[in-house]
C-alpha cells in the first residue's frame, strides 16, 4: 500500500514571530523554518506503519518556493522513500492545496494520505477534509489512534472530540489527519540526515498540475495582538473586590 504524507514548512515554533513591514504576513526572511509539528506526527505514523509491513512506500509532498526542499529533506531523513516538490511562489488557500494534492494522489495511485490536522501558521484545519471530499474517500480527522487492517481493507481510528473519544471504522482508500497524542516523532539520526542529502527530490511546477486556481480568501492586514497591561498587586480581598467592581466592572 502506497502512502502520501504532506509536509508544510512553517516558522520554527520555538522562536518569536514578527509581522513584516507591509503588515501582510509573518516575516519569514532570514528566519529559522521547520516542518509543521503535526506533519512530523503524520510522517512518524507512516514510518511506523511501514515498519509493521503495512505500508510499502512513503511519498512526502510539499508545496511552495525552493526553500521547502529543506523540509522535504527532513521528511526523507525521517524515512520517506521519495519526495515531490510542487514549485510555486503563491500562498495557496486550503481548498487550492487540496486540489493540487488530489491530482498528485491520483497520479501516485495512493491508497492512504496522512496529513497533520492543521498547520501552526494558519491553523485552518481544512485541507484534509477538503481533500477527502474531492477524492470521495473516507476520512478520519484529528486521530489519536490508527489501526490498519490490510486484509479487510479497513482502518480503525480514535478521534478526540469535544464530547469524548470517538472510534470509527473506515474503508480504504482513506485520508487521515493526525492529532498530538497519536505518537511522538523520533529523533533523526545523523546518518539518516546524510543519506537524505543524496536522495533526489522531484520538482513539479504548479501550473503543470492545475493551470488556474481561484483565490477565495484575501488577506487585508496582519497585526500583532495588543500588549497586555501590567498586573497590579492588591493588599486585601476587599481591595480586590473594589477594583473588580468599580474599575474592571466585571462584578
């Protein structure tokens, strides 16, 4: 069974983000980038299923400028067999990304697609669901457990919902989006990093996949949240109640 894993390049989650001078996006020039943490979990799950003999090959896909090849190298170091770079300078919406992935899934004759449930930069949590709808496949979103039964062409997943843990039985082919508690990605060894540098990455221009993409969303302005005011110390409960009632006016 072939598996396709999407990996998105995002600003490293451990550094402070800044808004660019035009107030149109987060500053990415000369900023450390990394693989989206939820995509790391998806990549790890694909590797575990491959080690169990369930998945035969893993294809990592990323969409963006030339810099995303660094993220694809990380995917190769984590165990992907091949990598596809869809080259574009555009910032694509989730629906357009889903359309591109749908074409690649059909070309690759993939039976399983693993995606992080969301990217930490836009937090949309939409691409996996839209991809499943475009393909007409079953979907398991924000999964914390995945068990694949190849003999019966089925997958059992557990999903963390607002009202508890939900268990679903799905039929292959399937789109799965991964949640935090699905697994803990392993450390990438130096030999794997060196081997990944020698693995080829296939580059495909976006125009050769889809000639025209509609943009449904336009970013008007990006602003940092207002700074919080400094807290104050009170000397007694009575003083606290007075401030809450007369200054904050919350009681």
